[in-house]
């Protein structure tokens, strides 16, 4: 209580310092939670890709971002030794590119359902049922898209202008499936066809089209080795195992994380310097008081603890305020249906880490002024005007 | 048992003001104060009386000479022991009262006891008792700005007494007070001196304060020129 009174003896200055720390922590929390969300997505992705090989067309047939491939490829791939199952999928963007998009773009994925029973990634249904063979115009909606699409089981949603019945809603995975709508392959093929120019559409047997194959390995077969074998044995395909995914994404995330935390740290260090300033001023102003405290028997340690306590309290208040502000902002921005849903993830380790860093910074920043205060000669301090 | 609570012999102190600019504040001062005495330390500005008091109270360190409090050498003490002497054996009262502005009267007094290792509850209890003793029983929860100068100095006296020291040192304790209040404060100190046997050493310019004391010690140019003993002895034997 006394320590609070001392801090707020200079109300404006202390408030500004606390505000400065709060902004630093707020920045760290906001930026950090973007990084955490990305990390979580990548972790989920790593898990998702761990036991499978993704096969796509590599014939150089066009510069389209998604190159169609023939379903006949399934048979050819399944002939490769070590493959237990190949399943076709066709991805279509839910929204046209160009819209401001944070994180991963939302996708419509059509599946031939051949992966069911082989998929090891834990995908759970929050409500309703999975797609079944023979379904048409049916959709299973990912967790982050529920509010945006106003999806409810038994209701209808509009996907790229077409109406679908919602048969199921997925549980939250914190990775790609959250922003994905799953539909029968034939429906995805129809949506895909609409995006093609007329000549291409006519040249193509749309029922034979997929954009990729998910390949599951037989027992005791390494996914990366299997990927290499597929590329060697089947012409014109690119096969990617989990190793390639981790390599690409891993180094990218490393840079991304350092940039984001670097910026957050700079914000906090600036806040820390203002703690040094505030405490130095406070010590200078209270030189006489320090002399009095020493004259009535205050030890160097007691004086030092007092000032360290003040700076620790200032930075704890600032850190707490910044964290609370960050949590509120993330709560608002991450609300279901918001364009930024899924962009932020305020993890426990981020929250605890930011707060701990702020407190440590405060103690560190207060150390020099506190030490200086403790070392003052009592007689000189008493004479100080 | 030695009945001199303060024994100072040949103390010197030189302050450095700037490069090659020194002031010899004390040039071999001697001072002896008996237990239970109330003495005034007088002399012109710069005569070294405050410095002598600071050294006697372990607030400052002599360059040479010996300082004994209650028969114990204290000029050689360092660190924790020095802090302990300062806190428990000596109490200080200042001209500008020097109370901590954010604390109430009772907290100001209790602080000194807490520094000496007394639990917060006991410190508050002691402080309450002492504030009643100096006549501030109804002003415990007031902060310094809500108290008059005389009341603030009473709080300071209570603070100086809270650890039951043998000696209380005052540096111009009435310097900021009007004549009537000054008399009151000297009266409070005199009563404590008489009732509890606490030794008082008061640095002062005020002849009326000196008159209220048992003896007046005069300083000039960093030495004690008259320790007032002649008059004191005369007074005692009379």
C-alpha cells in the first residue's frame, strides 16, 4: 500500500511510465499471438502431413496455380510399392483472391472419400455427420467458418454462389481444417469447372479432375522415402513428404518468429528505458527522504529493496494492463465470423512470458537507480535541497 | 562502568568541495557527554558543530580520532553494525522535521522501529504510545502536510525515541519554529530527558534553547573552544 502511495506521488509520470510498459507488452502480446497462431497452424500442419505424401501434377501443363490431374493417377500411384491408399481431392478457393486475408485462405475441398479409414489426423465432428458416398450438394463446415457462413446442421450455405446443405460441423483443430468446407468431389468439380474458360472446360472431362492426391503409406514405410519412390516411378508428378514441408515451413517460421518477437521486444525495451528514467527521477527527488530513512536506521538493503519494489510494481502494473488490453483486443478481433478469426492465439506461455519479461525488465531497469539510492551518503543526502 | 555516553577525542574531518578545494570541518575536536545530560552545541556557521554531531551519531565518518558511544568504539564500525548503531542507539531530530510526506504520523514513527527489526504490529503499538507521550494522540493518522511545524517536530521526536536510544541528537531542532512553539518543543525534550534519562545533544543557534540545557559546548573553527564544564561543575556543586 505504502509502495503504491509512493508510486502515485507523481501521478502523471508514474501513469505515463505504466502506460509505456503497457504499450510494450500490448505490442508483444498482439504480435506474439499472431506468431503463436501461425506456429500452431504449422504444428497442426506438421502433424497433418506427418504420415502422408501429397502428390500433385508436375507435367508443366500450365501456369495455373492449381494444375488439374486425372483421377486415373490413383491407380498408377497405388501400384507403387509401399502405398496403401491414394485419395483424390480438389481444392477451390472459397473467396476470390484479392480480398484482404490474414493467415491461410479459406478453401472448399472436394474429396472422393477414399481417405476415410486411412486418415490419422484427428478430425472430429462437433455436430452432424461426415460426408457419405452418394451425397450431393452436402457440406461439412470447418469451425472458423461457421459464423461467417451462418452454417447450422440441416441448414443451407452458399458456396461460390451454389447452395449446399450443411450435414456436419467440424470441431476446432487450430490448423487448416478450421477454415475449410468439405464437399463431395463431384460438387467441387462443378465449382472448379465454373472457374475455367470455356475452351478449357470443353477440353476437359470434368468428372476425371482432381488437384491433388493424398497418399497413405503401408505399415513400416517412411513417408519421405515413399515420396521419393513415387517421383521416381511415376512420371509428371511431384510427391511431397513431411520432411519437405517441415524444411520449407520450418525455416520460414523461424524468420517470421524472430522478426515478430524482435519488434515486440524493441517496444518493451523502450518501455524499460522509461522505467529507468522514472526511477532515476524518483531517486533524485527523494534524495533527502533517502537520507532520512538512513538516519533512522534504514540499511542499504532496505533502501534498495524499496526502490526495486517500486520499479517492479510499476512494470507489473504496466505488464498486467498491456496483457489485459491485448486479451481484450484479441477477443474482439478474433470473434467468430470476423475476417481475422484464427489470426491470433494468446497462448498461456505467451501471456506468462510477456508478463514475466515485463517484470524482469522493470527490476533490471530499477536496479541501477535503486543501487544508486542505497549508496547515498546519509549526510549529503540530508543536505540535498 | 563508564558514565560517559559520548567520548570523542581528536576527531578530524576534511570535506572536498572541488578539485584542490578542501574544507577542514573538524581539526581535532574533543567532546565528552555524560549519560543523562542535555547539552547544547553552539558556534558560528561553519564551526563544525553539525559535522561533529553527525560523526557522533554514526551518520558520517571521521578521518581520524576516536568515537565511543557507551564505551564502545564506533568509528571503526562498518556496514550492518554501523546501521544498527545508527538505528538503535541514536535518534535524530532535524531542523526541517524530515518526515516522509506520504506516511501518516504513526507510520513515520513506526518506520524507524520496523527498520530495527520490530514487527509491524509492535512498531505501530510503540509509535502510538510515543505519539501519545508527545501529545499527538489525536493526530496519529494525519500526514505531515496536515500538521503544524510544532506537531511535525513532535512526531520527529517520537520517531527518534521509538527504538529506545540512549542518545537523541538534534540538528537545529527549533530552527524552523516560532518562539512559543520552540519553547514547547524544548519542554517536551526536557521532560523526556528528566523522565527517561535520555541524553540530548542539540546543535543550536538559539540562546534560549542553550539556556534550557544543562551545559553549552562552544565550537569555533573545527575545535571545541569551551566545553562548559567549568560552569557545569560550579552549577552542580552549588
